[in-house]
């Protein structure tokens, strides 16, 4: 069963259950209310009749009693009957039903009962005295009032009360059913509005399943569904970019591997066939060695990237002091800097000399993060004119390392893909160095980004969470 049908069915059952429970509760509440009102009315009538009967002596004159009772009979309301009994339980006046009356409040001690447990009314009418007192007949509402002469009993048929209650309950049920129908229709509209985006979202997920990432469209919806739809759309976009990057990777990899192989094969065949002799053969052998070294570097870096992406135990995380890490990087890259006549400055919070020498630690694999820094600094040295500045600062709860050069900066078209594999700028080598740096930084729970300075030059920034005691550097 579809989700929409399940929700509609559940809501319909809930509405029916609420209406049924409400009807049952209202039935008993209304019935209790009407019975209570009827009793109050009968008690008021009984009080008026009692006041009029106080001066009548039932034992002296039955005719006088009947006459007095007839005089006050108009006080009795419609559908209410009165019975007057003396102290011995004999009925002096009134119409007694042929079966037991109900809800009588007359004490049993005040009634005189015959051997057949009945009060004689006339030759063809009897009533069970105990049933009249105990109120076992649910057909009547009874109110009994003790008077000096005996007992005044008023009773009214329940059928009238039931009729009023049923009529009112019927109207209430009509209102409830109409309201329930309106609510159910509104629930259908709301459910359709909620389910429709989910159905569309399922269609977009089918596209993701079939790897049609570029065809995924954003499903417009509000609330949590809208957030999920946005997440699916972003995921599809990221998968599409990854898919394209993978295709580009294989294309670039084949090109990068093919170029040195062609050079190696060409010179090897030329030397074998005697095309290159003497100095030409020596030059060819040098090219073969150079291209072999380049091919080795490409394969090594591709293997490292594959390990960074797939192997979990390749990283041995520990606390690494950033200050020592940068000093080691400068020493390793120093021959390249001297060869190109470049200067490398290390700053802490914008100052060339750090005033406080407290540890600045990050949580990383020392060898891997050192290689990432070396790749970034080597890339900067390729384009810098005079100097490279490495600035370390604390921003919020991160340690930020920025490597800035004074070169021409990155091409705007290249910036979005700078950390992809085999993406090379002018004078680039394998196109894998920055991709490796990104993989290492992210595995160390860090972030890496690239940008251009307004004054000119490129900036690559790495940010890592604190891994040890905080430095006293002023927060930016």
C-alpha cells in the first residue's frame, strides 16, 4: 500500500474513532444531565405540593384529601405523575403504572407490603412495592418526598427524556460527521501536498541509482522534506562532479603515462635501429632516463593517492608541533629556494618573530602532513618571483597555515578544479601534488582552499583543529 493511502486510511480511522468516542461520551453526559434536570424539576414540584398537603389529615377524610390533591394537581408538570400514600403504604391518590416504577427514594420501612409483595390499587392494577422503592424499573425517573401524612411520589417516563436526548445527540452526530468529513478532506489535501514532493524525490533518487547525476533536479518543498531534497540535489551534483573527475582522471592518466612511454619507446627504437649514434644516442639515453624517472614519479603519486583514498591504517595520527613542522619544511625546500633565488618567511599572527614559544599542536600524521606542506610550498616556489610567506594564526578553534607567493596567481578558470587530479597550471609537473595535499589534509580532519590575493599572488590555506594546548597567540 502506498504511503499516501496508509496515511489517509490511518487518519480516517482516527477520525471515526474520535467521533464514536465523542458520541458515546455525549450520550451518557446528555442523559445524565436531562435526568438530573428532570429530578430537580420534580423535587421543586414535590416541595410545592408538600406545602399544600401539610394541613390535610389523610385518616379523617379520604374525600377531602382527594379534593385537595385535585386542587394542587395543576402544579404537576407535563409528563409527571403523582402518587400519594399514607403512613401504612396505602395509595390514597394517583395513577400507578402496571409495572414497577423506578428510582424511588421511599425507605422500605415506610411501606406496608402485602403477602404477594404488592400494594393494592384496584382490581386490575398492582405494582411491586419493593421495586417502586428500590427503583429497579429503568422506564421511569422517580422523586419521593416524605410528608407528615405519608409519602408523595412523583415519577416521569424515561422515554420522553430518551427522545429528547436522542434528538439532540443525532444533531450533534450530524455536526461531528460533517466536521469529520471536512477535516478528512483537508487531510487528503495536506497529505497530497506532503507526499507529492516525496514521490518526486523518489524519482530523482532513481536517477541517482541509475547514475544519471546530471539529470537530477531540485524538488521544491518546505520544511524537512525541502532540506532532504536539497541534500539529494547537492549529493547528485557532487557525485556528478566526482564522476566527471574520474573520467577526466583516466583520460589525463592515460595521457600522462602515454607521453613518457612514447618518448622512451621512440628513443629506444632509434638507438636499436642505429638512427641515433654517438652524442645522439647519449642524448636519447638521457631522455629515456628522465622520462623513466617522470613515469616513476607519476606511478608513485598515483599509488599514494589510491592508498590515501582506500586504506584506513596508512595514517598514524599523533600530536604534531606546527612550529617544528614548518621549520623542517623550510629546511627540506631550502635547496630549491636557493636555486631560484627565493626567500621563505615564516610568520606567527602576522609577526615574523613569535613572542610566546608555547606549543602549537595539531592532530595529524607527521610524515604525511609534512609531504602535504612540501607539495604546497614547492608549487608556490614554481610561480613566486621573490618570496614565499607562510603565516600561522589561530582563528576560532583552528590553527590556520597560509602559504602565499608573489607570483601571478591562479587562473580563475583553474581555481574550482585546482585540487583535482592531473589538473596542471603553467609549468606544472604531474598535476597530482595538490591533489595529494588535499587528500592528506582532509584525512587529518583539516580543510584546504586556494584563492588569489587582491595585491597579486596565490594563497593556499590549510586549517586544522587544535590538537594540544592552546597558544597564547591573539585570536583573529
